[in-house]
């Protein structure tokens, strides 16, 4: 199997992978956890040459820096917002509440569900003097705040899916991925394994368009098995029972061998439940957010057998992930998600950028220094920003399987590198 990618994307051969406001830790818990995990993490970092920064070289300051988190705090995407806050806060807990040597004043605002609500929340954060903003889950919000970010000249480090059209924005970075990436990584695998017709189904907004374009590129535009026109299923993030009946009827009429779908949060939960209840048998494939975090817990057995592509698994065997995932589980009695990991990394790149910006960092200095953070020793594995301010990173094939007493997204292969 080979990974088909757009010009400028890198690809590697697939290889089998063996294996799979919020409560905070206080400083004593964090230091205790670091004492338990630090030796292993440091040894791993030294072995692979990734221990670039020595905390003793960071110039400590009493001057605080203000950072904003823009996340959904209500509605169907609320659980993703909670994961993002947890990931960012965890990094602070493990680093004495500092970024770049400065104590952090962290303010969280509700992005809402529309461009208007997102702009209002962002302006509230800007009025507080933040030098950087992170988070943002709803693609409509992400697109809607673009002009405000441009005018404010304050860096936005997105930690969830980002519309493709935002690549190249001077002040927009992401520690997650562009919306088309997971689908592009998964497409070749589906193409190699589907035994007949393949249909696509998802929400009718910009994110859905980006995801399907990525899947078509990966699967192969000229492959006659792929029905090029998606089945659109509205754009409600918190749908009620029966919402997907028309889409399910269209899938039944198409009689496919496989279904590629693109839903997240409670919309994804309702779609999968409705799909199973309707008795449809075609194999389900999706970007990883369909079965991520709270969604997987809500779906229980209905999620079994779903295959996804994602840039992270809590069981990845690297030193950074052992530290991160152990700390996260201790703090929240739950496994970390790609959302919490990307937010943790957003704090990590801000840590470096603020340090590089000097004694009195400004928003524009931090934005400039984000381009100089270099390779990031992340729980997902090492990555770095590409020219479009998106991580160049590995992608993993996961299947929902029984892992001891629970269902989990078990990594079954490495798909390739995109970026």
C-alpha cells in the first residue's frame, strides 16, 4: 500500500505498529509526578537527542504573560473544548505555571457556535491584553475570526481541525492538522481494502468539503468505486434522534461496501448510533474525531470495528507521551485525546516562542518566534511546522477494539507522514 499525497507532501512506507471551569493538579502533585517520570523521560530525550532546552538556561521573570483559550463551553462540541483546556493547563501544571520563564495569566472564553459568537469572544480576550490565543473547535468560528486575528496581529494557535483555506495566514498556526489531512492519510487504506462501492457522508459546511477533498485525493479521483458526490447530512452539532434518517436512507439505496463519514462530538455519536440501529452493514471509516474521547465512551459497543486515521494514540511508545499520558490520567482519571495533546503542544510551542521573544514579549514577536521553534518533542512523536504553519507529522491507522475491559482506538498500522 502506498500513500498518495499532493505535491509537496512527504510520504513514508506504512509499517505495522505493535500494540495500541476543569480540575487541575496542584504544584506538589505535578512535581511528584515529574519526580516519578522525569528520569525515564530525560533518559529517552538524551538518547534520541531531543533534549534541546535545559530549564536552568531559561531566564525567569516576574512579569506575567496573558494567554487566551477560545473553546466551546456549551453544546455538542463542549467535551472537545474541555479536552483542549485540560491539555493546555496540564503543560502549565508541569512547568510551574510558566511559559518562556514568565508566569501565565490564562483566560478562557466560550467560542459559541457561530462566527459572530466567536468574534465577540475573541475581542473579549484581546481586550484583556492577551499576546496569543489558542483552541477553537468549530470551523465556522475559525473562519469567522480570521479578519479579527489579522487586524489584531495576535497569533492564533489552533488545536483542532482547521479549514484548508486558512493555510498561509500570517497569524494563524495549528498544532493539530488541516481538515483534509486525516482523510488523505486514510484514503489509500480504504482504496486497498474496500471490496466494492464506497460512499461519503458528512456535514454540509466548509470542514466537510475539505475532508472529502482529502479523501478523494487519497482514495483516487479516477477510481470508479468511489461515489464522488457526498451524501450531505446537515450541519447541526447537537442533533436529535432521527436527524440522519434521510442520509441513512441514501446510504441504504447506494448499497456500498464501505462508508467514509466525517462527524465529531455529539453529531458523530448520533450518526453511529443511528447507523447501527438502521441495520446498515457496510464498514465505517472516518477521521479519528468520530471515535475520540467522550464520543467513544458514549458509543460503547456501537463503535466496535470502526477504522479511523489520527495523528495520536495514548499508547504511543515514546518518552514524551509516557510523561504526558501518565500525567493526564493522574489528573483526570481518563485517557488523553488528540485534542488535549494538540493543546498541550500549543502550550509547548508558545513556551519556546515566548522564551525566544525575550524579556518583554509582544504578540508580534511571539508570532515571529513561532517560526523558529524547530522540532517539537511531542506525545505524538517529533514534528515541526511546515511552511503553511501546520505540523509535518505521522498518521496512524486505528481500529476500535476491546483493550482489556474497555473499547479503545487501537493503533494497527502507521499510515505515513503528511506536511
